[in-house]
């Protein structure tokens, strides 16, 4: 059962990360994140995000500054 809850937490965390990344992208560039990078790249970013001690919004802003 613990494995099930870990999967739910990961899915929820990924969804919140993608929503935050998209929101920040829209504010900074007027385009959603998928206009800049593909789904596979977003998955890699999520993996990077998980290993850092930053809020999602801060991580997203830092990333978007590197591509613009």
C-alpha cells in the first residue's frame, strides 16, 4: 500500500510542477511551456527539480531564464 501512495504523490507532484512551469512560462513569455520544450524535456526537468531544494516557481523561473 505504501508503494501506491508514493505513486500518487509522484503523480500529484509532477502535475503541480508542470502547472507551475506552464504558469511561469505564460507570464514570462506569453506562451505555455509546450511552445518551448517537449514532454520528454519536461520529464527530465521534473527529475532535476526533485533533486533540488527549491520551490517549483523558483526552479521554473531559473530554467526559463536559461532558454530566453
